[in-house]
C-alpha cells in the first residue's frame, strides 16, 4: 500500500480473513465489513473461497493516489473489527501490518508466537534470515517498542 502511495499510483489493499466453513461468522463479519467499506466511500469487490474446513473471504478495494489515506484507515478499521468482533484476522497481509496481525493470534497467552519465536531463535540465532517476516523477529533483533492497542 505505502509504496504505491509514495509513487502516486493506484493500488489495492486485499483483506483476507479465514472463517469456519459453517458460514455463521462469515455472515456476521461480512455485514460489518460491507458497512465499513461503504462508510469509507469505496466500491466493494469480493470473493469467497470455500474449502472443507474453512472459508477465505477476500475483500478488495481499488483506490487512486489521492485516496490512499482513506484506504489505509479503512484497512486498519477492518483489522480492528475482525479482531474485536469475530476474532478473525488476515491470513496474509502487507508487510506493514505483519507485526500487528501476528499479535491477533494471541490464544493461550500467545503460545503460538512463543513457539515460532523459539524455532526462529534456534534456527537463526543471528536473525539474518527474513527479518520480521510475518511478525517473526529473532531474539537479537526484536523491536524495543511495545505496540499498544
């Protein structure tokens, strides 16, 4: 998102949360997401990929250079709404949001994050491979700033 904004070109923020396959949470989220996009004054393009055990909702908003800040605010609202109301988050996201999205997966006091950190620290103790990719930082390179809600 940011690189396109800096270059003065059009871009799109895809938002792709995962849901259980029964569709109840998807419908609940979809109703709110549609309103968030409408309130941000964008046109909504969407798709749903249905698999046996889960559903991927793909929401896409195309925007021009002058609409970048509004698209960014909308994307951040979708992230917050998903976490706060249906406990869903992106399964893939822009690099600018990887740390935040990783923080959404906080079940059992962040057990998954601690496991991933432990593996990263063991396999890459100097933190030179894929630094911060998907919010995974090596122990020697962890950010010193704590992000708050």
